[in-house]
C-alpha cells in the first residue's frame, strides 16, 4: 500500500464512494420502495393474485424477480429464469406487451417456473420495462380476481406502471455502475495482479471509513435532507437558500464547535 | 378526452373515439368482394419474423415452407437452416392467424429470437433483410427494436422493402420511446381493438398507428401444439397481414401503397360498426 499512485487512487475512490454513499441514501431505498409500491399498486388496482418485477442480469443472461406483491406473489422473489423461456422471457426479448389467459389449457406454458413459485396462474399480463433504448426488465401481473382476461385498458395502465418502474431502476443502475467503476479502476491499478479478494479488501477498506462516519452530524444532516424529498418546490427552495448561506459560511473555513 | 399519460395507441379504435376515423366517401371506391372475394392467399409468400414457426401445429395448416434462423457467429449475423419449432409460441400464434385468414399462403419462418440477446437487434435486421431478398410479398413483424444505433439500417431496409413491393405489417409497441420499424411511415402499423372478428379492422389517419385489428382475447396457437387466448398488438398485426395476403393473392403485384389504399377503402365503417 506504499505505491503513491495507489494511495492517490484510493483517495479519489474514497471521495467517489462518499458521494455514491450520499446518493444511495437518496435513491436506493427510494428505488426499492418505489418498485415495491408499483407491484403493490398493481395488485390493488387489478385486484390480482400477484404482481412482480423481473430485472435482466448478465453472465449468465437471466431475468431475476426482485419484488412481488399479492397473496400469491411471495414465491416469485429471488427466482431467476432464462430470457429464452416463457411469457416474461418473450416480453423481455421482443419488447412487446402481452397477455395470455386460460394459460392452463396450454400444456407447456412455462409450468416448471410457475410451479417453482408455488402458484400456477390462469392468466398473465406482462409488459416490458423500457429505459431509453433498452429493455431492462418485465412487470407482470397474474390472475385478476374480477375477470378471467386482461383488457386493452389493463395493458395500457400496466405500461404506465412499467414506465415508473423503469425510471426507478435507472436510478439504481447508476449507483451500481459507480460501484462497478470502483472495481474496474482498482483492477487496473493492480495491473491484473490483484485477486478478487485483494480488490474486495481495498474496496472495503475504502468503505469501512465511510461506515464509521455513519453517526457523525454530517451524515445525520444527509438523512435529514433525504427526508425532505416530499416537500413542495417552494419549501425546497427555502431550504436550499438556507443551505446556501450555511455552505458560504463553511467555505470560509472550518469553525470549531 | 383520453388521459394524456396513457400510451393510448389503441384509443382511436375504442367505441367512443371511432367517429373520428370516418373518411370521405371518395375513399370507398372498391368493396371487399373486389378486394379479396374468393381469395385464399394462394401464391403469396408471407414471412413471419419472430420466434420460429412450429410447422406441425394445426393452426399453421401445413403451410410452412421454409424455416431459417439468424445466429450471431463471430459478431456476424448469419442465416442458418432452422428446425420448425417455436421457442416461445408467439410466431406460431402469428402464423396461425395469417393462415386462418388466408389458408393457402406460403409461410416463411425467420427466427430472430434466440438465446443470445446481445445480437438481438442485429439478428432482427438480418432476418428482415434476408426475407426481403427472398421475394416474399408480405411480412409480419410483431416485434420491434429500440436500438438507436440500428435506426439508419432499419430505415434503409424498410425503404428497400417498400420499393420491392413488400408489405411490412408491424405491431406497434405500447411502450413509450423509440420503437421501429413500426413507427416508419411506409409500414402497416397495427394496434388492437376488442371486437372479436378477424375481418373487422379500421383505418386511422392520425399517427402513429394506421390500422386497428382484433387483438383482445384472440384464440391462438401456442408452442408444442398448445392453444391459449391472448391480448396484445402482437396479435392484431397478423390479422392485417392475413388480409393483405388475401388482397395480394387476388391482385398480385400491388405495391404497399396500393394495398394500403385498398385496405383503407374496405376498412370497417367506424360510424356503423358496433362492439
């Protein structure tokens, strides 16, 4: 750890990690909560047995169910299916929204996957989650209690929900990409000599410092700011004005408390 | 007034909105008897660019004559012979709807969906290009690309298809954002209506969707000889494709422009159609 290049890089990483950590406080929980809200709302609106969101992951290519809601939803969480299979795979691969009803009459309807969730639906509607120019996942809803099929209106409403989900996922991906960047940069510093474990050790060294900061007044302030998300624009402008005065004060030098 | 937050491409075809589709009488110069009376689709080659048609499925009626797949080999999209099986069921559903309307068409299956998603857009492009070269007269595309990088290539191929008199029938994608070729002007872009009749279809003069066809609770063939009931613009497009095949079998050599004109002339009357 005496290489000055590595020290400087770690310094830069520490700063980037700090920023990322701040951003995570604003976004990650909100993102997960928003995805959950979307499936909760989907279940309520459609009076459905279940709703879930599967996100695309690489190496190997797969669709992973991240959040679920509804009486029959829980079994889907954590499940992973190849994009070359089933309704969800098709919707992901083609970007085409789709609903199938009376799926039990289809002898091979990805029944294996359905059975792994502990619930085999009679009807299913699925829409792609589209972020800019790519599909990042699929929102699906199973079995409306009020109707054996899904209407056009249902499909269009689902597409609106899917747009919200895609926006939330985008925020999360930015976070993850930042962490990926750390790993890549560190790997380059090690010129390929550093093992996965070495990289992990350096990353955790950089982030342990952050964790120790958790309870400082600064992080408490960050948490407070994160809680301000629901304020009106006018109230936020007022807070921003106050913070601007404080920041100007801080830039004139650290004050002893 | 439609909710502006809804991607309401099917909205023009709902009962309340259809009065806006009424066209001047001059459009109605031909009737359905002239357009497709007695036509079976005979002599018309239709490509299904999709997940691979299941040749033995009853809904396909033995009309599958060719199966190829696009595989990405060394980063090159390559056309290879394919087994007549369907990865998902979707291509079979589309082929079944086309054959249902035009029982003597010849179906060319071009599978562009495969396990390797990295080359997805390129495979779609290559499949489309291959089908144009085969001299098919119509194609059903119930899928679309969002790759901005591929936009100009799709545009070139779609223009090429138009000038070679290939009618490209595309399901529109009810999801916000760039999506092509369904948004290109020369193609037959199709969204769904809910009237359970394969011959009820509407012409819509307002973009982005020109045609409305049955796409709600459509009985379809699915994989491994199965059947199901499906909703989606994916299933509206092959209804228009089947009707295009009928028209082309009775009037070979019509250009896509002429086929659209005939279709517009014989479209269901929005003022009197109920359902």
